[in-house]
């Protein structure tokens, strides 16, 4: 079982204020703070919608057993920083980098023992901590376009009570959603 992740190195937003202003055809700087807030909100919304981190960030996530590594709770994964656990004698330990292999296939990610290796035995009742760098190295163009659509609609309708229409948004992101 995986527990909620903790971001240890925050991401930078994958859309710049200039790109968002260009999408909205805004030539002044009066709304830069608003655009920064809309960009952050769009990134948060798309990450929750797709169940995947967009921008490169470092996360720490805990699980109960090494068998949980068969499907990581987040993807895409760029690299594993460390795998820490409590050994049966109660000491803190880490899995050596050469003792495991990451299988990072787009929106599916897993970690398995390296050939000829096996997972160590953790102390009963303790948790295993995975620290990894996750998110896209380069945001897919359709995801970026969906974010820009979201930002533009939020900017234009910021004082409107009408519900947003996300049909283009959904269409752009449907292939980037990761099942729970």
C-alpha cells in the first residue's frame, strides 16, 4: 500500500507568464500576478485530472512492502534517488543503486530487483521510503495546449458564473491520464 507523497523539491511551472499572456492576447503587465496564479492553478488542475506530475519535481513516498514497487503511484519517473528502509535489526538502511532496476515506461513505472538480486527484508511494521525525480522532462505539446486553454478560459471568465466548458481540454488530455 502506498501512502500520500510529499514533494521535497517543488516543481517550476511548465508554462511561462509570457506564453499565457500570448494565449490571451494580453499586451500589458497589469495582470502578471493573476497569470502566475492561473498557471499554478492550471498545473495543479491538470496534475489532478491526469493523476500524474507534469513538471520535474522530487517526491518522497512510503509503502508497506517491496511488492508495492510492482506499480509506482506516480509516473512518469525520471530517476530514483534512494530507497530507504529499516533493517530487521532496527538500523536505517538503503538499497544499493545497483541492486534494483527502474522500469519507467511513460505513464507506467515500476522497480524490480536487479538480475540475480532480491529485495532485502525490512523490519516488520516499518515503511519503505522511495525518493524519486518525477514529471516530464519536456511537457507533451497537447498537455501544454490544454493548460493554455484552461488559463485563457479562466482569465476570460474570471468574473462569470457560467460553468466552464472543458471539451477541448478533455480531448487534449485523455491520452495522458493515468489510472489509479
